[in-house]
C-alpha cells in the first residue's frame, strides 16, 4: 500500500533486510529460492515476543541497531499478521519501532508475505517480500528467512536467529539452528553476526535485587565519590564523561548530587552538567539499599546553557535507586532506573518512528579515591552482577576531558574535602583482569 511518508534513516529489524545491499546479502540466483520451512506450523504457539540473537551479515543499515525484539500478533485471524519490531540505537540513545503488516501465504508451512513501502514520495511500491519461518521449537529458538527480488532481478536474502529470551538460546537451541541452516543450500554458507541482548534498556523498572545492602548507613555513605565504571548504554547511549557523585542524608532517604563533564566524540565538545536525585526508603524499618525515586534528574528539562537540569517529580512508583553494595570507605555500586515519558508513534511497513528509550537506567561503580584495588574490583563485580548486568558489560569511565577546577567547584550538597583530579585508575592498571 503506497505511502507519502519516506521510511526512517535507520529502519528496524524486518524492514532493514528488505533494502539490504545486493552485493553483500544477495545470492547468485535470479529468483527467491524455495526453502524448506517449519512443518505443521502452529501460529498460536509461535506468536508473542522474540529477541534477535543473530542476523546474517551484510545488513549495513542494521549495524548500529542492537537489542532487537519482534512481537507477532493476529491483525485479522488466519489472514494478516502484525509484526512489531523494536531496536535500540546506542549512538543516538533512541528506540526505533516498526509495525509491519504481513499476509498469510501458507500458514501450515509458516509462510507470510510483506508488501513494502515505496522508497520515497511518488515512487512505486517495492516488490512483495517473503517472510518464512524455517524452523522453530516455539519455546527457545526460531530461524526466520526473508527474500525480495527487486527490478534488477537479483534477490536479496536475509536470515535471523530469534530466541524467546537470551537465556533460552542455549547449546540445544544453537545445535537445532545449525541443523536447520544445513538443510538449505542458501543458508548453509551464510555468515552471522551477534546482536547484543545484554545491558539493553528495560521496558520498565524492576525492583531492587534482594541482595542490596542491608541496614545501609547513609551517614557513612555520605560524601564525595568518583565514577570509575558504568554499564554499557547507562543513562545516555554512548556519551562519554567523567563524574563525581555526592551522597547526602535526607529525612526519609538519600539525595544524590551529580556533576558530569559530558563529551561527544562526534563534536569533540564537552559540557558540564549538574543533576540531582532524591529517593526515599522503600522500607523505612529495614533501611536497606532499596529506594524509590521521588524526584530525579532523569527526564528533567535542561534550563541553563551551563548544563543545569530542573528535576522532575517521579511519575512511576517503580523508579528505583539501588545501592547494590559498598564498604563505605573505598567502593560502592549502585543502579538507577527511571521510566521515560516519550511514547513511540505508530509506524507501519517501513514508516518507522523513533522515541526515547522506555527507561533511563544503568549500573555504576564508584570509588572514594578514583580507582579500585583488585580485591575491591572483585567485590564490586559481584554487586554489579546482582543487577543483571554481566561484569563484561562494565565500561571504564573516562577521566578526560575534565578539569580539576570544574569538578571541585561544581555545586552540590555534602561536599567532601577537595581531592586532586587524577586519571581514573582501575584494577587493570595493577595488571588485574576486570572480568
């Protein structure tokens, strides 16, 4: 069905393969091959949400997209199906959403077709593409194939490996996928690339892990800390920056004052940003490291050229600050998750739309003295893992471009004694492995 709206610059999971460069994704045939598909396909068992684990190489438009998911649902039972595809683009910190309408070609064989949008206004429709389920066990893995033959006559082929969850894609599922790929000559020689499914922005904020610091002493936690590591995609895509954090005790919980020098490699410019966050005890009786955020910098409005932010009241009782662990004197690990408010617009068959990621979240490791010893790093790693973040996804926080004067003079309550700004030192500097 024609559309006057051009597709986005970086469309999602399904749409991307339909416009893949022929030189890298096509096979040397002149029509889409007839591959063996899933026998006795059961749509009821198959529909629902899947995550993208692998995709065939050559999909240049998909290179920057990670954390892909696809959800299937009937639009018109036994006739048309809606595919809702989401991808996270770390360099822009945006989530892309596409909704694709597919027509049943042969339901028992798991075969569908997709009518694609024109390349631009006034352009003719692109040819119909196939979308076939080659193999699935419905609970762990799915192997999906798509092919389109443009006017030039050289088919463009793409294949994805999906899983119900990252954990479901184990050895048995991998072996089944390998066997399915071997059954078809077209897929037998394909090369695949991994799609990241760790540290992805969650759809909603989960409760703090039960292992959070028990009987947290905010008086001992108070004062200045330096950020030494952060989880991948934490709080802002691929922005770089060095930060200092000040914890202060308030009547019903804790306040965090954060000063960050943010640096964007594309522009080569840095800007100092002041932010603050208030959180109250989830259980004032136990006073563990579990807090509900009541006012936060995440999602607030920047109102000053100097980078100050106006905090906003939390709009979701699930917004969380979790003190995952600390020894008060040398290291601390925390996670923050806040629900964002910008909802994605509808998009159909290539008219993808972008939105803010559903949550702003991440895990941070802090140090009193800019760095950790090997033993301290190991303790911090254990705390990080309890938040569902692999230790391998923790990234060194840069110490430049930060000026000592900027960090020392930054506003905030509960400032500790000034400390010289030095390069952040981790256990790597001592020859230890982080992960």
